[in-house]
C-alpha cells in the first residue's frame, strides 16, 4: 500500500478554496471526458485525499469511474472562491465511490456547501423539494497519487511534482473508424463557447491517469479548433480527447458549460481539436429558479435511476460485480 501524498501548502490553499474545478475520467476507447464540479473544499491532506459529489442523475459518469477509477481534478480558476495564489494545480489519483454516505457525512457536506454556495433554503416546502438533492448525494473520493503544480494559471513555467513521477508521453492512438474530422458545426460551436472563458483539454496519460491542460482557442477552420497550449504538455500525434469550456458566477448562481469529445492532433507547428460530440448546460442567474431546478432535477434523476435499474447496476459495480 502506497503512503498518502501530502501536497505542499501552496497547493493546499488552492485545493481547499476553488469554487469550481475540472474533473476528468477516462472512457473505454482510451479517451477522456472533462466536466466541471463544485467540490466545496472536500480534501484531506493528511489522508492524501480529494473529492467531489455528484448524483445518480449522471449515471454514465459514475459508471465509467467505477469501471476505471483513474481520475484527475484541475484547480484552475480563483473566481468567486476562497483560494489563495495563482497556481494551476492538477491532482491525479484513484477514485472510490460512496453511493450511500452516512447522515453525518451528508450533514458535513451541507455545512461545507453553505460556505461556498450560500445558505440552504429551509421550510416545509423547501425541505420536500430539496430532499433528494441534499440526501441522495454520491461522494467520489480520490486517493491522490500525484499533484503537479505550475506557478501560472495557464500551466506555464516550471512544473513541480509531489508523489509519483511525471510519466513519459503516451504514444499516438489509432484513428477512429468514422474518421478524425469534426462532426459538429464549428461556427456554431465557436459562438457557443465564445462567452465561456475557461477552456481545458483532457487526454489519457501513459500511466492511465487523465491529464487536464488549460488551453486557449485562437480560431477555427474546416479541420477543427486551433489551440494555443502550454509547451510540452500535449503529446505529439493524434488521440481522443475531451474539451471543456465553462463560466460561473458567485455561489454558482448562473453558470454555463459545454463539454466536447473529439480528436486531438499535435505537431511541432500546431495543435488542432476536431470535436465529435457537443453537449451544453446552463443554469439561471437567479437563486430561487436555480434551487427549484436543482430540486426537481434531483427528484427526476433518482426516480429514473431506480426505475431503469441504474441505481442497482451502480451498486453492483461498486461491490465489484461488473456486468
């Protein structure tokens, strides 16, 4: 059993304070998906553990993490949170999923959430509406195996690594049968991400852990999005990769997110991303509307998970009964 990775103070100040972070997990085709979550400071440096919560309303994410627990979290923006400093922090590790957290753990989460997301609405109607949202949370705990730290939020400058050594670059992947070119309207996509300033790319590293890299989009043509990337962080050749563009307001009251999967091509001269799928999400910049929406979505997600067998399937996966 490996000892816990105890990351440095500068990384801890970021990990405990960022309001929104990027989370990446791997896919069966050796790609990666990257999305955003609000971890509300869930971390234990002495135990070498970070984490976040989700719900049964996102079963594909949970199923993929249960089947392949290699995950990564990128603490990449200081907006509206409590983190100090300007470092870009990447934590990689092995996830475990707590599908049935204890009442004590849920109560601790509620207290942590109010610091980041504001006071919880209470009263008979609110308690009914938010019961599933608060009481049916799923915890994803990540035993950290490596923390990489850059002094710049764009991940430029000298990298410092705590824990496992940084691996060599992964080899190029075989192109998909349907081809590597874009499969979505690039002009429409460029408009959709135009107001989403935080952009990140994720790929599967040579040791199986996702690598999340901040990128800038400098334009597009028929072949894909043109990327400006930190030197040395994207491996040469072609591979499957995930892309995230997102924005959020204080306490996440109002946010936008677009997640892509696609094909990344890196040469000595350029980096180009050809998106194959595109999904968007937006939350209203109104506390009451957001709270009602969260409550109703949690109720529907739990009902659907129980009705279609998702909840039972995830429980079997968590017990090691892969089916």
